[in-house]
C-alpha cells in the first residue's frame, strides 16, 4: 500500500519474486542487522540459484534496496538460462548489457534509507556447485562464499541440480532458504534432508574427514515451513491439483542461519 499501487495493478503478479527474497533474507534466515546505519552499512552477497523467468524483470529487484535501508546487496544469479544468455550475448552481442560485470544497479534515495543493489550474472556454469569456489589449485576458496543462498519456486525434490547446493551449503553452514509451489512438497522434503546430508557425509568421510565439516552435515537443524505472505495472488491453474499450490507460496530454510536459529 505504501508504494501507492492499485490493487488491480499487474505489479502484484511480478513483485512476488523480489518480495519473496526479502522474506527469505529477513524472516526465514534472519540475516539483516537492525543496527546498520548510513555510516556503518551492512553488506550482503546473495546467490540466487535456478533463475529463469527472473531474467525478464531484473530491475524489479531494486525493491530490495528500498526495503533494506543502509544495506548494500550484491545479488548474483545462477542457472542454465543465465549461462546460456551470457554465452549467446558474448558470441553475438559483445557490447550488450548481459556481458557486463554488473548488469543492473540501483541506489535508493537517502530519504528512503539509501539501500543499494547490484545484480551480476554468473557465466562459468549453469549449476551452483563446489566448482563455483574452486581455486586453480583445486582448493575451495572459503572467502568466496556468499552470505546466503536463495532459490524461488525451487522444486527441490524434483531437479537433481539441487543436490550439490543442498549438501555443499550444509557442509559449510551457508544460510540457504527456498520457496516452493506446493505445501505438500515442501513439508515432505523437510524430513528427507537429514538423510540426504548423512549420505553425503558418509561419502565424504573417506575423502576429506574434516570433523568440523562432517559435524556441519550432521547438525540437527530446525526447518519450519511457513506460508510466504508475499506469494503471488491466486492458486496456480493446474487442473489435476487441488491441494494448496501457489507461486512462491511456501518457504523453508534448507540451512538455517546458525547465528539466529536454534539447532
């Protein structure tokens, strides 16, 4: 309402994406420092995994700069669609926006809190994995980790590409949260995650038996499922589905923020 949008505005059909990121970062993961000021700003790097349709409306994520005062956000998009877009741009349109390091940036007016947003597109691979952080010597660059991972309308139990983010984030205790369409799906996936992490831990024990990393994988994590208040209005039009099914309808932490969540 404070944005002055009419209830009939089509913005409600698109703003569920940036507002869902806001919900995951603030409420689900509790990453925002309320003590940040214009002189002592908070900096957040967020990896956005599995982006597809979001590439059509990247400027809408500027809303995050308005909602998070005194916060500088770098939002890096990962996904097969992202990598394909960049590779095509480099091949056919070398001066296009998609080839730049920062494809979009916005700074909110000081009267609105002065938050800022930079958007980058990751081109090396469409899949977020350990290789994202590998140095030339094949060691993991711990300094390259983001403050959080997010995935919207993820399909966490449907697509095998999520296996590496789920296990890698748990291994290094990187805060990670998702939204899903179906309430039934997200509630069923929550109790399956510990078994997936344990299976990965058993595989890792022989290769790099680091007790801290193995303890992270086996940590008892609380994963509450909540209704996302910023989901897109209306049920998805699937004739064979009668259970609750909404765009960005339900949220859950895959790896809760260990600094703010009970274990």
